[in-house]
């Protein structure tokens, strides 16, 4: 494991509900020495989520927590808080986690929860962002990494990457073009946080130049 200059080594938790390609991209960046972090735990709210199997194959602890087995959202998130706390997690990384984060988790990890969304926010929040972009007729879309707040895809924006919408795109082709950029963007943002370069003032997030 390399350590790039002055960065603080971050202990990450990945919360994911599905495929897990962003998890894999983050783990690859760690293995290639581009990201001064480790993924201590992958947690899924879906028992069949492929991300669980991918984490196991990468030698990373992964657990399924069934939200339906708790009395409500606060109780479910309290269990998440306990799992994260037990592993001394610094930063919570949502990667295709299909739930709104509630106050229990937000209060424990203020400005320490990230999400990635496949559009140029604030356009096209929520589900099917790529199809929303096609239906609207925009010529550019992309991906956004932002801090999570109590709203849906509404927290302060950290970094974005734009991609063109091509004539003849369908949801699949546009999603694939955006996904390539998601896999680049997420590790870059996390590394900027590890290096202490990210500053938040209200909604405005600035990233100082690295050396
Ligand atoms: C990504 O498109 C991400 O932007 C969105 O959900 C998808 C997750 O994909 N939030 P994966 O599970 O990381 O492959």
C-alpha cells in the first residue's frame, strides 16, 4: 500500500444495494495505490445483491442487513451506526444504495457520507436518471459525487464529470458512457478527501489544488 504524501488513511464503508461496479472501481484504486484508504466493510440491504459476492471475492467483509427486520428506519440505521462504529469507519460511501439516508446515520456522520448519481445534478434526481436525461433531450449528461443530506440527491456537490449525449443513444448506451466516468470520479473524490483538500461552506464545496 502506498501513501501519497500527506494524506490521511481513510477507513471506508460501502453501502450498496446491487451490482457493485463502483465498489469494484474504488477497491481497484486502492489496490493500484491511487487511493489512500481501505474498505473495511460492505453492507447491503438486499440479500441477493451481487456486491456482497464481489466483496467476498476481494477478501472484504460484507454483511446483509435486512431493514424489514427492524421496527423502523431509526432502528435499522442505529444498527448500521453500530456496525460502522465497531470498524472505526471515517467515511460512508453510498454506491447504488437505494434508500434515503435518515437522521440517525446523518447525525453520526455529518459531511462524512458520499453518494454518486448518474446525472449532472441538480438535473434528473432519483431513479432512471439516464432515461430522464434522454427524455428531456439534453445534449450533455454525466455523473455527480455529493455529500449526502436528508433530501434525495440534494446534498452539496463535490465533483462532476460531463459526457455527451450522442444521437442514437438509448438508456443502456448512455448509462455505460456515464458509468466509465463514475468509476474514475468516485476514487478521485475520496482521495481528495483523504488528502484534506475538500472544504465545505454551506452548499459550496471547494477542492484545493494538490501538489
Ligand atoms: C450507479 O449508476 C450510481 O451512479 C447509482 O447507482 C448505480 C450503481 O451502480 N447511484 P453499481 O452498483 O456501483 O454498479
